[in-house]
C-alpha cells in the first residue's frame, strides 16, 4: 500500500515550485507527481494524475488559482486544494473558501505550517481511497 501523499504543485513562479519540490523531497510521506504554472494546466493535470492534494497559488497568469479551484471542485467534489499565497488577507481567504479550497496557508507562515496543513487535509490514509478490510 502506498502511503505517500501525492501532490500537484501549482504556482506561476518556477523557482517557487522548485523550492517546494526540494523541501518536499526530504519528507518521506510526500510525492510530487506534477507541476503546473497556471490554472487551466492544473485542472487538466489534476484530472489525469488524481493527486491527493493540490497546492495552489492564487494569482497566476491565465486562469487564476481561485478559478482553477472552482473548476477542480466542479469536476471532482471534495478535491483537496490547499491555497498557498503571499496575499494573506481576509478577502483572499474568504475568496479561497468560496472557491472551495480545503485550506489556506500564507507563504509567510513557513514550510512547516504548509506541511502540517497538507498532512491534515490529506487524511489518515493518503493514496488509499478504499477502506481497510
């Protein structure tokens, strides 16, 4: 049984995605299975890769993270999306919740907080959607 949390990283800045990937490589329960630099690509990759959690920036070129989150939820109700944004204010948090995000982490909160939230929203058995027999 695969117990790793399968992640899709979505941010328009390649260096942010690279930094996240490098930090996540040191976590035995994380597996980055894909990356996207804008929302439309994220929706397409999520449909094909079926990640356990999508880590999504808000402001990107093309379809932004909130629009992509809405599309993910429409296609797969219950999709787990963690919004990761430097725009951490009440309006952005409310918009993320309204779009269907599972959680919100401000980039200034740090990587440890992001990892805790990912583990929390992934649930007890990531990668295994069938109940134990």
